[in-house]
C-alpha cells in the first residue's frame, strides 16, 4: 500500500474517533502518503484556537500542528453547512470542493473511516 486516506466525519470531541484517526495518520506518515480528510462534523477540527481544557481532553488541533507534514483536506461544503466558513482555520489545512475531496479519497490505495 502506497497511500491511505483517513476519513474523519465525526466531531473532534465527545468520542475517541478523532484522536484515533489523528494518531493512526501520524504513525503512518513514515511508511506511506497519508491524507486526513475532514468531512461532515469532522470539519470542526479545522477551527483554530480550540481550547479543550474544560473538557479535560488533549487539544487535537495541537496534533495537527505537531505533524505539519500531514496532508489535511477539509470539505468546504461541510464547513458551509455548519456555518463555519467565516471562522479562522488552522493554517496547514487545504480547503477543497466536493469533487477534489472525493477524487483524492478515491485515488488512495486504502480508505479508513472514523
């Protein structure tokens, strides 16, 4: 396998899915081309300035900053549907339209959904 696409379509806090997807993607970086796709509620991870201290959870955005080489695609229509398009986003992310998002996902050797 040469490339993997991790699809995160759940909110970053409230379950272990986002934490698991981020860690799996980070571990895979040395072995293959890795893309993390934020879709649906997963796009909430793209918002800059997250503060998860009151939740007693690690700040997942910090993981994105720590692994700057991780390619992260954000599905723009999901941002718009959630009223997030006017927010400030983490700088290292790539905003994509529907077509580019799914083309990238379909061209990967493996897709893992979280």
